[in-house]
C-alpha cells in the first residue's frame, strides 16, 4: 500500500468513527448533520490528497460544515416560463436552434441582496432556451447551484431536471441563511445544462 493509500485509509477512519458514534441519535436533524459533515470532510479529503495538502483540504471542508450550511434544508426551486420564443429572440437576439439545443443564462439577481444571519434570500436566474424543430420544441434542462464563500463551496444542490419548452424562463431558488453564518460576500453559482450544452452564471449576496 503506498503512502497516499495509507493516508486516505487513516483519514477515512478518523472521519467515519465519530460520525458513526453520533449516528446513534435518531433525530432527523442529527442525521442531516452527520451526513453533511461526512460528505464535506470526504470531499475536502479528496481535494487535499489531489493537491498534496490533506490538512488544508479537511480544514476548508470542515469550515463550511461548521458554520451551519451543511444542515440547512435545501428548498426545492421553482421554474417558470416568462417569455415566448419570439419575445426571447427580440429581447436577446437568441436565434432559433437548427441542429442542437442552445441554452444561455442572461442574468441573475439576489433579492434581497443584503441580509442578516438567520434570514432568507431568493436567487432569480433568467435564461433562454432554443430547441431544434426535430425535438418537438422541447428539451430536458438540468439545474444545479453551488454556494461559495472565499472560494470554498459551502453547500450545493442535487441536479434537478425538467422538460422545458423553447422560450425564456426564470428559475427561483430560496436560500435560508444559518443563524451563525459569517458576515461577508457569498456567491451563488447557477448551472443549467441540456445534454452536453451548458451555461453558468454567478449571483452575489451579502450577510451583514
């Protein structure tokens, strides 16, 4: 077994044992916390091994879980059509797709964009979808988002897919801020994909 394998095994044991012991509790909150901490630490461990600095990787991951983001219940996002395909083309000059699906995030907004710890903000993302006629004017769109602070990922959503019509759409994602969230600037990275085509944008809010 090489040195990296030994380091990985030892670190995984160090993570697994305390989480398993705390897993004796049966409350939903404790189960969410255990899973969040485990996932955050394992992710940090993998990052640390990749970069050659296990300690820094674990510290960064633990920091995200420690401030409470790991236990925040992720609210299901909403998505709605806000423009027809024709209106979308006039507004953004988004030409009809000919041979493949096209998707473009036009803008994002956090409302409110300045909040106190324990509050909630909502991320609105406007996007355009163009679909070839051979696809019956519809395509599957997959939505994910990540919350970052100082370059570290604090929490992220699972991919969510919906069938969408070629048009202008808006995603609506509420985000609850933990009571013990650190003041500062937070970045929400929104990713929309359809097949191999995707687009990304970033929206900022501040915890005061």
